[in-house]
């Protein structure tokens, strides 16, 4: 699956994309991720990407020209929908992550300031997503959340144990929560792992886990 992200803060993504599971997924060619600096598309001599709102009011608005040129460029490379990250968008959920993970591409536009010029919303945006009921300074963290949650659902991105099939939010477990996890040592600072988990009795372990879902 191919991800293209349009942002005015491209460096915000570099450390994240160079870590652990996402880096391995890119190295193994399971996903491709391209970051596009909206500012580099600006025809303004100072590479300006924002301007004051018509009609007045607080804050700045992302100006249409750089967004138009950046998104139309990306659309020649990625067949996926253009999703605008905004606190006004529909709430992102595990079920939306599952649907997006079936697509061959996804284009994420990160908003900053008060928002983007509405003509871009009307013409180039397919949907709008929010990651929760709080306001961030920009869409970059939200785009990383979506990238991470979608990428891990792509076959072979997680280890061969495919532990997402047992996730707390998977339909199989009827949205029940997780049971408590323990690893070695069997005793740590005087606190012992529940005896049943050491017993090797698979039926008893399954029962214990079912009774401790939270
Ligand atoms: Cl997608 N963007 C911003 N700026 N704030 C948010 C958000 C997105 N989702 C929740 N808060």
C-alpha cells in the first residue's frame, strides 16, 4: 500500500518513519511512504502557504495554490482517496482503519492554522478525519496515527504471529478488552505471576483470560 502525506512540517515524520515496525514494513516493501512539503509547491517568492481570511477573523488560512499543485501532483502517483486531517472530520475508528487497509493507496493532507481554503475542500478532498475530540496544532500527529494503525493491518507488517488478529478491538473478540499480560521473571519485586499461567493447562489459561478481560 502506498501512503502520500502532504504537510508543511515534513521533518516531523522522519524519526517516526525510521523506527521499528514501520521502518521494517518500508524496508520489506510492504508499504511505501512519501512525504511532500506543501511549501515547496508555493509559487510565492517567500514560499508562503497561508494568508488572512476573507471576511476577517482570527488566524490564518492555508492558501489554495500550493495545496492544489501539491495534491494534483500526488494524485498522479497515488490512486487512493485524499483524506484531510481536521478536528472537524469524522471520527477515526478501528473499523475505518480496517477499510482503509484494503486500499492500494491513501493520501493524507495535514492541516495547520485555522484550516484550508474551502475551494480545495470542495474539489480535491474525498473525506475528512479527526482522531478524537480534542484540538491539535496540526494534522501531522493525526496522520501518523492513521498511518500506523492502517499499516499494521496490512498482511505481514506485524511479525508472523499476526497478533492484530487477537486485538482488543477486533470483531472476533466482540470489542472486548485485553486480558493481563505477563512475561519472565515469574516473580518480580515480590509480585508473582498468576499460577495458572505457568500451569501449561491451556483450558484453564483460556478460562482465566476470559474472566480477566478488561
Ligand atoms: Cl486530524 N487535526 C487537528 N488539528 N486536531 C485534531 C485532529 C486532527 N484530530 C483530533 N484533533
